[in-house]
């Protein structure tokens, strides 16, 4: 690493064309007057290790990694945060001055910060959470909810065996509920989260009635394209509290930006608009 070079960061994935992370980090670079760049790097799985190992030599302070590299990268790290180890995947890598490679997972942090920022006073410990979906996003979110004190997670997934596998990783606090009778699992919940791709542009809507949920429950969808998903429309029509999904992306980027560029960046309306712009 050399002080004479512009600090660089970026995102590695395959395919990668649609990542919004460059907009996020470039907005912050401009806002804080930092001369540096954040670059999109399409890297195929077979080239990942060679490309990754070259990054510090090229001036990269760190990178985000996304699908399909989030698990592979753990092998190449010299230090893995507890939350990344627990989830078995990392999204934020820092190449430190001493040559070490630190792998962290900030997805759960981004999820919690988004809910805290969007619904003042919300805490996972308020009551049970219903989580829909059992993919990688769900794993990070369940882990975050449990670490924030959720007393119980009810987990529903179209493919029940995937939900059972995931629940097994977390022990007794995660209970699998039936995908075809999701509404039965709404009694007494404090939080409802959609982590499936249902409701995303081009996908079928998530059709669920929130009638049986307490009026005080907080509803969140990690889908942010469109921002106002069918699930959030349903929450709004029942005058429930809801938080959209874009903030999870914005907040998950903060620890990386701070580690790479030395400024703790703010999430605000300007950033939201910049990242959402067509
Ligand atoms: P991610 O890493 O973003 O969580 P993923 O691992 O592909 O992505 O998981 C996608 C989630 O959306 C899964 O829970 C998936 O359900 P299955 O495990 O049954 O595949 C869910 N999902 C995707 N399309 C769906 C659909 N049409 N109906 C119900 N669930 C769907």
C-alpha cells in the first residue's frame, strides 16, 4: 500500500452490472471531498482468488464482495469477524496496512440500522419476528434479530426443508412455520420481514394479509425495487408502521467506507435519492 496512490475500493461479483454500491460510495466520496474511487469489478468464480489477491497491490483499501463470492472470500481472509463467521459469508473486506485481510458481514447491521432509523424506538426484543424466506439475506437478518434480543423467530419459506436447515443452525429460538398458512404466524408479532424476492419488479407479488398482526407491529421488506412493495402497501393500508428496504443497502455500506476512507459517512435523503435515481 502506498500513500502516493489514490485510495480505491470496489465491488466484486458475477454478474455485477446492476450493483448500486458504486453510486452509494461515490456519493460519499464526493460529499466528503475524498480523492479516490469505487469501482465495479466483474470477476468470474474461477478468477476470484487471483483477482482478489492482486487488489492490495493495485491500491485497493478494501472491497465489497457479492454473489457468488460471499462465502469463498472467507477462505482468503486472515481475520473473520464474529458475525461473518456466524453467517458463513462476508460482504465487506478490508486490506489492512499490516497485510492482514479482514472479512466482515454488515448485512445484519444494515438491516437493524435501517429499522432503527425508520421506526424510532423499535427493538427486536419487543416480541417475536416473522421472517419470510430462507436464503442468504434471511440468514443475516435472523442472526441480527437474535443478537438484538428477539425472543423468537418464526420462519416461513416456500421450500420448507430450506427453512428447517436454516432454523437448525440457530437452535430453538427459530421455529419453522407453514408457508401456506403464514397468516397463522402473525399473532403477537412485533416485526414482519420479507427476505424473498417476491414483490420485486418482474416477480410475483407477496400476497399476505396482515389482518392478524398487532397494529403495533413493524413491517419491513428488503426488496427496494420498487420501494413500495405489495407487502408495504398492505401495511400502510392497515396503518401499521413500515420501513422500506433501501436503507439496508445504505447502512450496510457504512462500516466499509469508514474502514477504507477514514470517514464515518451519513445516511440521509440526498444519499437515498442518489442511489435510487434511474
Ligand atoms: P437471497 O440470498 O437474496 O436471500 P436466495 O438464496 O436466492 O436469495 O433466496 C431467495 C428466497 O426467495 C428464498 O427463500 C426463495 O424460496 P425457496 O427457498 O423456496 O426457493 C424465495 N422465493 C423466490 N421466489 C419465490 C416464489 N415465487 N415464491 C415463494 N418464494 C420465493
